[in-house]
C-alpha cells in the first residue's frame, strides 16, 4: 500500500473475486472492527488513494517475532471468517 517506514505496516484485504473498491473497503472496515473486538490487538486505519487501509505498528520495544506471527494468524483467520460470511 505504501512504502515501509520504521514500524508501521499498511495493508488491506482484497479477496480475488471482488473488484468493486467500495465492497473491498467495506470488508476491510469490518475486518478492522472484528480484529479490534478481540482485544488481542489494536489496529488503526487510513485511506490511501481511496482504499481503506489497515495500519499495524510493530515497533514497540518488547515486540518479537512471536507477536507478529500471532497477529498475522489472527488477521488471516478473521479475513477468512469474513470471506465465508460474505459468500452466504
């Protein structure tokens, strides 16, 4: 989404079957909500060229590889759940 700088990772979830940017934005807004509701992580968002973009800061002193892997697993699990719901 944007060049990497220091500790901020910017990304969005784009299912292959979706081409409408408004639908992609809605899915990412829902993904952010579901992730933050877990209490296991907290992401923020912005819009980059009209695309709803999730932001994750990973530069805290005590963050290690295990934290990143756990966060990525949670992100992918919630994205999969949303994709399954959207298919119904």
